[in-house]
C-alpha cells in the first residue's frame, strides 16, 4: 500500500472502498483489488486551458487528431450498408459497415468537399453518394461513379477513393483515429482489455440515449464526473446511501483512470443512523410502486440483498447467469475513464457510457451523451439502438421519457452547476484552480495526458 492509499485508510477507517468490497465476501476480482495513485504535481491549473480558443485549437490539432476516441457502438452499424456520422470539432467521420467489416472515412466529397452524410445522422445505403454532383463510392471507399468521367483525366481511381480513417472495435465499442501512424487500439487501451476480460458488453445494446448541450468547455463538463468531493454540497441526499469522499481513485496508465464507488454504503459525511433494512429501502425507493421490497435477513446486508435480487432478475428476464459475479461487480459504480472523453461503467446494475466532447467547434460549449445498456433479447424479438433524445441546457433530464427520476435529478444537479463554474473561471482574479491530491487526482491526470500530446505535437 502506498502512502496516499494509507492516508485514505487513516481518514476513513473501515470505510475505504476496499474495506466495503471485502466485507461482501472473498470473491473480489483482482482488477478491483488493485490500487494505484502515484504522486503528482500540486501546481495550480490555469483557467485559460478551459477559456482560451488558442488552447482549444492546439488540443484539436495535437490531441483529437491523434488519439483513439469512441465514435459509436457496433449495434449502430450492425448490417452491411449501415452508416453513422461522428463529429468532433470541425471534423466529421463517416463510419460504415461493408461486407469485409467496418470502414471509416472523412465525411467529405473528394470532388468539392460536400458532406456525404449529415452530421449526427445514422442510416442505411447500398453505397456512398455525394448529394451535390452524384459522385459515388462503394462501402469500402473505392470510387464507382464519376458523372462525365472524361472531364477528369487528371484523376486516377486511387486518388478518387475516399480518405480513410483508422477504425477498430473492442467490446462492442467502435473507436476511430485520424492518425494513420497511431498504435493499434489494443495498445492504446492499455489495461482496459485485461480488466474487462469478464465484463462482456458486446451482448448488450444502447437501450436509452440522452444528449444534453452544456455551457462550458468539454473538460469542465467531464471533470464534474471525475470526483465526488462535491457530493455533500451538490447531492446531499446521496450521502445517506452512496459513498463519496471515501471512493477509490486510481490512475492505471497513460490513458486510463477510474473511480470505484460503493452503493448501499453511506458516506462518511452522512449523519443519519440507518439499519441495513432502512438502507435497502432507501436505495430501492424508486421501485416501490412496481417491485416488492425485499427484506434483509438477520446478519445480512443491503448490498448483498441488492446483488442477489439483481442476479435473479437478470436470470429471469434475460437468461444471464451472474452467479460468479461479486457484489461490487453487480451493484457498484465502476467507472473507467478512457482518455480523452469516454467513461464506461461495466457493473451489471449500472451498465452505461458517458461521453463529453466540444459542441460543434466551440471551445466554450460541450455535448454530454449518456447511453444506458440492456442485454439483447434472447427470445429472438427485435431490438434497435435508441435514438438520442436531445435536450438543451435549460431543460431537465426529468423531461426525458423513461429516465429514472433519481438519476435524472442527480444529472441535473451535476450539469446545472457547470454554468456557474464557467462564469466563475472568466470572473476569476486568481486565474487558476487548486486541486486536491487524491479526490481530484484524476482531473490532474487528464491535464497531464493532454500536455503529453501537446508536447509531442510541438516536437514535430
């Protein structure tokens, strides 16, 4: 145990994530027993990293054009001819499924640059055609038709092919990279494939998808989800049922960090005394009208009962056997951050994805996507990935049909504060933020990784 992990244990004796998870049983998998949070700088971080257009432009050149980034799920392009448009800044990438697998192209006609498919669109077509002059390509990007071909004697078929973008998939997630010289996706993901070896999400699909436009830089938006230091102030109702200051924060590699948060385990900041039954009832309060609340047996725990109930539910509804999953793997928030902007939660009870990126080409506005997964039906019934429900900054997540009301209220609290933070950055006389050494360590790691890519770009 390093000094920082020991300091956390000293401040929260018996309440660290490791203490809580090990109390559930001796089956905690190795990847969740690991702790890693190396020492970092304590220097302030300047606000112009969020507010400066010049800094954003440098990120776009040296980060976004050089990294593997999540674009869509495989179910978005599951049939030959399916296509999906992913936008980042001014870049637009067209992802298609051909007979030989996935392809990705810059979404721009070779002729005069017209976008081939509208931004944010999904669809199906047997080929790729320009809507302006009718140039046409096969799904693998080879040119098939140029009207009045004789008028372009200077253009070879090879030169007329669509400009390709690297595309690879992992665990049902499709990633693109505009850098043709980049290392393979598996190398970029570092420890993630090993950690997710038994967390298969390829058999799940996007059941709900909500997208909200936010006021503030893309980093500001995602950093609210990288620490729970704010929970007692922004989400006081959560302190009685969910860990916060005692969450585990890990920096696992250059591109990967995570936090582990125990459910049905009160925060050290909670002043409420609760029995295990009261704790379980609080966690299940949203299910009261439709689900009979279980009883915690003598000597049992709310966490154990929640995990058992979820195992039964997944077996009955989806035919899935999770008898070999530990309690934390069933119910906890296991949040992996893959640089630069993807959060993946693999637990059975909280299977979701969160994504943060610039809104269009604005350095001062962001888009937040949340996709919740559900297992694909085993009875052969049809399913389709959910279309995004788009809401604006002034709208509430509670307006989204089917959204869990408790989760919606928490997301409102997280995103409503962002405008205040953005305006405060501009109003600041200090001009910089001071981060804690543990609970906000993953935020610093994000900036350190950005600096790594900026330095590589400057060195060219």
